[in-house]
């Protein structure tokens, strides 16, 4: 029989798991060919492979900085943005040296959707599209701007 230690507040208890990063959103992105996606994400935008599984490869986990993601083989090979003709999501990755990252991506032949620019909300970013049509924003905080300064309405109910 296993004994379980009762924890007074579950927010104070952190699990350790080398397969899943803690305190992060872990998006799962579908690709037609996971091995090609691993290669492209590594070469073109600097992701590093953590692990892969399946034969043929059906999934992988990759990271860049504090950003982690899972790659999955698309069950429906036609259900990727490039073949659907529209984006299914947009992923934002925070990169400290976004200027160098932008130059590397351009020189690697990445399809640039938005040139490097500063947004009204204070981010220096550029937009790109990957080999299966997923949209990516690579961004760095450039200056502090309150949401009201650029036209957003801040909710009266905020997390503490």
C-alpha cells in the first residue's frame, strides 16, 4: 500500500517530470512529417530536440529558450494550415535577441509574413510561416506600454 502525504495547498506542491516542462503552456502542433518538422525547426528557427518517439516518428518534444512544444504526426494529412488554406493558430515565442533570430530565419529561407517591427503594445517582433503553414511570431519585450495606451480595456476582475 502506498502512503500519500497530504498537502495543505496544492499550489505549494510541484511535481517533477522530465517529460513535461512545468509552469508552461505546452502546445501540440500537427505536421505531415514529424522528422522533416524537427529538421526544419532546428535549422531554420533554432529549436532543440529533447526527444522523439515512434517508428516511423510520430511525435517529438522540442524547445528554444523557455518555450517548449510537442510535434505530432497529423492524423488527417490534409488538416494542416498549408493545405487547408488558412491558419489554425498562431504561436508566439519570446527570443532575447530577436534581431539576430530574424536575420538567421531570413537567411535560412523562412517565409517571413511580417518584417521585424515594434508593435503598438511594445513588442519587437516578426512573423513567419513554417513548412506546413503554421504561423509563428518571434518577439522580445521592447518597452512597457499600458493596455489603455493602445486601446485595450483592462478587465476589472484580475488575478492576484
